[in-house]
C-alpha cells in the first residue's frame, strides 16, 4: 500500500490507532500463549491423556501444519472481505478452540480442538503481520511493527510461564481457561479500536505466483524453514532439555522460561532496531547464535550456570526472529504485503509443525542429544544461506 493510501485512512496516529496496535499485539500474545502452552505442560498433558510425550506433541505440530495451509487461503479465498470482520471472526474461533481444549477429556477431541486452533492461528497471523502499515503513518510503522511482534516475546515472558505456574497449581486445563478469558477481552478491544479495513488490492493465484518468483522471497522462506524448524525441534522439548540434560528442578522451569522470555522481548526490540539498517547481518547473527547455543548445550550439559547463560542467549536470539523474517518478506514484495506475509506465516507455521513432529520422533526414538544436534545443524544451514545470499539484500 502506498503512503498516500495509509495517510488517507489514518491521517495521524491518534490514541485509538495506538490502542488498535496494542490490541493486535495482545491478539498475537494470546495466539502464541495458546500455541506454546503445551510445550511447558507437555508432560502433565501426556500423563492425563495417557499418551507418550512424543505422541502428545501432535497437539503442537498439528495446529502449526493447519495454520500453514490456512494462512495463504485467507488472503486468496477471502480476498474481498473487510479485514476487520475477518480478524474478529478468527478471534472468536480462537476463543472457542481454547475453551474446548480445556474441557475435553479425550486425546482425539483435544487434537480436534487444536485443529480449530490452527485455523484461527493461521488467519490471525496472516492478517496481523501487516496491520501496522494499515493503522499507522509511514514514519511510525517500524515501531508499531515491533510492538505487534513483541506479543510473541511477551507471551514467553508472561503467558507461557504463567500457564506453567497455573498448570502446576491447578492443572493444565486452568491454563487454557485463562487464555480463553484473555481472548475474550482482546476480542472486545479489537471490536472497539479497529477501524474498517477494506481490501485495497485483491490477491489472486496469479499474483501469488508472481510473488513466489522473486528471489528474495524464496531466500526469506528458506531462512524461515531452517531457523524455525531448527528452533522448535529443540524448544518443543525445552522442559525435558532443562530437566534431563541441565538437571534443573521441576519447580525452576517456570522461572527459567520467564527469564528466557524477558531476553526474548529485549531481542525483539534490539534486533528489531538493527534490522532497519543491517538486515542480513542481523539474520546472520540470529542464526549463528541459535546454532552455537544449541550445540554448546550438548557439550556443557553439566555446567549449570553456563547453561543458564546459553538459555538466555537462545531467548535473545529467537526474540528477533519473527520481526526480522517478516521485515525481509515485506521488503522483498512491498506491493504485495498480504501475500508476502501469508507465505511467511505459512512456512513459519509449517516449520513449527515440522520441528515439533521431527523432534517428537527423535525424542521417542533416540533421545534429546540428537534433537539438539538436529536443531543446531538446521540453524547452521541458515547461517550459510544468509552469508551466500547477502549480496541479494541490496534488492530489498
């Protein structure tokens, strides 16, 4: 969208516009909290459903795969529906799926609820990623985008540790009920603050193929696949990693995840600032730090304090992943923002699913050590891809 169009819609960034940005950030916060809660509660969920930990990880991988399919469909199929109405619909679906997850007693119904959640997640991500451009004047799009994506790291700081804490006190179902209540509150905020967001450029299959022909778009999707798959093949099993390899007590997991999330928020804003001028260098640094820390966990598993440092570096680096990859995609296809964002969301969620699924197979079949090696190798490949293609960054 042109600056002229944005300024015609919202001439100034008034209070209601900023409240809309905050509401969208809270929507992202709620989605990520609902998505990642099973990671911190995987063991108690598996025990209550009488399933293995690896098999139970399907409630993490399945919604991600569903979201990967739904995200581009939202842009291509619902290409004439007002984005405000569509976002509110997916928030309502998020509320229903989270509530059903809390109420079910059988694993197959839980899995079905997570499929519905995956549909809502794909829709919300496909729409929310580019809303800063619609809501704010050009000069404030950067900070608004960072605020929206801070919902990811904030979920790590507050949502996931709080969920683990509530799960340990009252059972894992209470954590999902609390997320459902939050979703209801955010729905009201979005209903009040979001302006009408009509479709400005209708996307089609032909235009999607045009976007996919851009070399920088393909590079961005490849980086998303490698970094996110690598991260989640390890992070899905972060609780076993911290307990079995680093020998942390069960009671300390929530605190560690809280500090991890704090560093994630720090990484979101610090790295979100550096990408404005140093995009490829920032992505190179993120992939390198992820690869190095995951590998070092293997060799220094007995060093408690060093593992804390590695875990915090892991959080800082991953905190900048979403905003960096989305910025790469938006700059790669500035005239097709929704399509670029949708493809990024699709591959991102596909990678979460692949990482969780592959990690589950490795965890059940071989063990955590190979999980970490697998994750380190994939993120190392991302380092190589960034370095070999950094000259193409001049085009974005």
